[in-house]
């Protein structure tokens, strides 16, 4: 199986679209900041709350850095899915999210999504994002088989492990990208030069920036 092709088919390829003009406009225009996540565009309100908890588990606040929701990552993901991602990938994202929510409801006994806590969600995130290479390869194979069956007009069963992996892998990639391109992280956490002008190759990053990556 060609993994790149499988990623494209299931929608684990949002990052491929980052150069699109619409994506750039989302980066520039999305409200970034800890203003709460009200009136989402792609997600409904309960789904938006789940997404916020997931990205804060993936990128929690620390003593020195803000968490994902502190810099508007959930709002960015919501707007990016609504304005940039193709319709078929949006539909798959909703399918994976609904399946993921159903797993949590069954395991916790909580039927109201608004009652989910980060402690309810965290075990699912940890399990999905801590796979061995062999386990990931097996899931990618299942992903490819599932999408192929869908394209052939069949109605295959969506395996819960596959749905969770697909959803959370996507969200992790998008969250990290969004986090690193936010103004607060770019100016306050990463190495930042507001007026870059010189190019130096083969420099020691530790000496140049204290070991920090450059802000984009």
C-alpha cells in the first residue's frame, strides 16, 4: 500500500493544503486568542467543546507556554475545515468525530457531550497517539480498505480504533501547525525577528537562538 495515497484518501493530508491562498487567508484572518469557542462554523457547539479539550490535551499549557486553546487553535481548526478542506474530507472528519464521541459515551456512561471532561477524553487520545510503527502500518491498511470500500459503493463497518486514530492524528497535525503559526507563539516562544534581513548558513542554533526554532 502507498501510505501517501492512503493519507490523501482518508483525509490525513490537511497539511498538504497549507500553501493554498484560502489557507493563508484563514491563518491571517482567524481570530486567535482565549476568547472562548462560541459560534463555530464547521462543528456544532458540543463538538467544538470536545475539539477544544482534545487539542488542550495534545498541547497543554505549561509554566512557560500557553496551551492550544489559549492561542485560538480550536477556532482555527474549525475555520480551516469549513473554508479549505474538501467536502469529502469534511464528511469523513464528522464521521470519525461522531464515532469517537460514541466511544466516550459508552465508556463513561455520559450521554451529554457537554459533560465530557478532559479526564474522560485523555485515555482515548493517549491510546490512539502512542502506537508502534507496526500498529500504525496495520491501521493505515485498514484505512485504505475502508475508503476503497466506500468509493466502491459498499457500506463497510468503521472500526472504532481506525476512527479514533484518523481523527486524532489529523487534529494533532493541525493543532501543532496552527499553534506554531499563532502570533503569541511566533513572537513570544519561538525565535522571532520582526525584520529578517540577513542569511547565514551553517550556524549553531544553540548559539544563535538559544536552541529555539525560528518563527515563520
